[in-house]
C-alpha cells in the first residue's frame, strides 16, 4: 500500500485518532531460506549490520599488524615488504566500504521505515539485492587481495578481480542509498512533512542523497581503471595495473578515502545524537530547525567528488579547499552545542545509547578538526599516517554510533533490551580505544611517518611509544566490539523484555509492538508534529 502525505486540512478533519489498516501480509519463509530470500527491511538491515561488524574485526586485525611493524625501525619482522602497501589500502578501503558505510546504511534500512511510519522500505527487493551485491563484491575484493591484487598488487588477474569486486560492492551500497533516500522522500506517514521527519531519518536521507551524487563518480573511476588495466595501462596506471588506484595521494580513487568525502560517514552520527538526546533529556527536541540545517550542511561539506582532480594532480593548497575543510568543523560542533542546550531544558538521565552517541560525536569532531590541517602543504601531511588517522576517526565514529544504535533500537527489533550498565562501560572503553588508535597517527603525521610503507625515519619524538599506543588501541577496540556484540546477542536472546517503548521515546517506531509485525504497523495515526508518540501520550494523560 502506498502511503502519501496528508494535507494540514486533512489532519484537522480526521484528527490524531484517524488510522489506516492494511491487510495482513502472507507468511514469510522461515529459517535459512527466510534470510536468503527476505525482502523485509528489518532483516536486510540486520544482515548489513552483522557482516559489517564482522568486517570491522578483520580490518582491525590488519591495523594491528601494520601498527606492530611500525613500532621498530628494524627490518620487517611480520609482514613482507611488498604487502605493506596492499594491507594499507585494504585497511582504508575496508573501513569505508565494508565497515562504516554498510553499517550506517544497514541501520537506516532497518530503522528509517519504522521512524517515518512506512510499511516497509522503498524497493524492498532492490534493498535485498543491494546487500547481496555488496557482500559478493566484498568477498571478491578480499579474494583479490589474497591473490596479490588490489593497489600495489603484482598479479594482473588479481588486480582486475579487485577492480571488478570493488565496483560491484560500491554499486550495492549505491542501490541501498537509493532505497533509503526514496523511503524518506515518498513513504512518510500521513501528515509527516519533511520538517516533521525524525532527525536520524533526516540524516539518513541527506547521506543517501549525497552518496547518490558521489558513488557513481567512484564507480566510473573504477570502470575506467578496469578498462585501462585490461588494455595496457596507457592512461590511468602502469601496464601491470598497479598505478593510480589508491593508497597514495595521487590515486584515481583515493579521493573517496580522504576528506571531505569521508565526512559523509559523520552525517548519521549527528542525526543519531540529535534523536536520542531529547529522549534521555525527557523533553521535546527544542532545536529541531537548526539541527536540520547543520545536518544538511554536514552532507554538503561531505560532497568530495569535486576534489578528485585536485588530489590526483597534488594541488591541495587552494584557499577554497582549505575553507571547505574548515567549514566541516561547524556541523559536529553545532550539534554538540545544540544537544547541550536540549539537555539543559529537560530532566537528563543516563542511558547507554546516549553515551555511545556522545562518544561517536566527540570522535567525529576530532576527525573534522584534524582534517582541517591536511590541505596546508607547508605541514607536509600528504602521504603520511596523518591521512590514516583522520580516516580512522571518521570511520570509527560511525562504528561507535552503530553500536549505540544497536543498543537503542535493538529492543524494538528483538523485543529485549541490553543491560544499560555494561553497555555504557563499553561505550567509554570504545571512546578510549578509538582515541588510542587514531590520535597517535595524527601526531606521527606531523613528524612525517609514511603511511603506505614501513622503514627507518627520524623524528624528534617518541615514535615507538606512539605506534605502540596505536596498536594497543586497535586491540582494545577489537575487544570492545566483540564484547558489545556478545552482550547484545545474549540480551536479545535471554535478556529482560523491553516492552513496546522501553525508553519512553517520542517518535513513531516506538508506537508499534516489539518486535514489529511484518508490515510494521497494524494501525497508524495521522502525524501532527515531529514527536507524534509524545503527542499521543500527552493526549492520553489529559483524557
């Protein structure tokens, strides 16, 4: 059933008690077949989240090995010299395209239809196809790296395999972004105008729209590289196909791993914090209008395809590009300030989702502040581990937020809640782990430690200690993610029953049962404000 937006006069005529009822859906397949053939947005989102967290652990193992090699100036003791560049590129590509982006899109696919009162995601079979395309692309890309392919790879067929696999994976993410953005734009409940859309759904729409504008450019680059590699490498790279891919500042796809493009990963971080803050402040969102504006600005400054020619040519010192990176500081700083004002107007209470969200927001703020230094050529940060540090901050801010979203919306999807105390403790440990992992790389970048190679270099600072701290942070974050996932799995199987509205929240997803039915809502009231569930509670109290 297509849901269209009601006009204000229709709302007045029907009142908040008007409902829409749909016929029950036919029973879905059960067991493994149910997961393989599903078009249920809640299952598709959980598949994205589960596999992206699994890939996060694999990426952290790579980061741990790279960190170990960087501790000492001696000859390589763990990895081969030819594998350093490959692992470095695998680490960056993995964090963005196989961890952070699919995690955020998976959460959006699972949650956004519930937030906006939709019966499901737009193009549900396309959403399912997007997951399988992404997963197949990830598997092919990993296989290419294992066969000495990818950037800095030396085996021709494996390089072709890498380009093909990454193209398929990115195309899957693009299709998911189309589904998310279309859902928000076309399937909102009656009365839910765009200025009433919950802020997480708003941020998901902004990110999806900007991905729709940028990922096709990346896919085009990959296709051109594939064709050029197959026919002799006369335009984009060397004849063996290893030049101009990624892992260096002049790579044809490296713009997708650098600022400002990676700032798109921070947009849902801002939306998540803006959504959960009033819930734990026990008040309405007082700053919805400015928050929509700064989230939109975050999406705008995250548009990075336009800097591709500058990065490829090495011309990064233009005043406009520097100003662009400096403006990127504004959205997370503004969300932090506006969230503080919202908390002050209410009666704040502690809660694990808010702790995870604030941790992600602080890491996001660190990412944009550090990234503002990168275009200044007199600092000589290009090609150093500074780039890795900024990428880690942006991607891992998304991971922390994703874990917070699992704690916050998991009770809605599974009907049971995660223990608040242990989840809050893991959030604090996660913040510490990301700081230990990324900030030493930021510092070492100012001392010009190279990124894609390991070897002797002189600095006037504690090189071994900083690399050791980064490696320890990688290990700690691995433990935090494993512990958070195990805690959630145990809670969702045998934890305390959550009820339909365990957080005493404000938005529509908490108006339906936990877990929701196949069509999400048995009946749905006409929306008349940005907090329809809070309106319903107040109406019941005054009745």
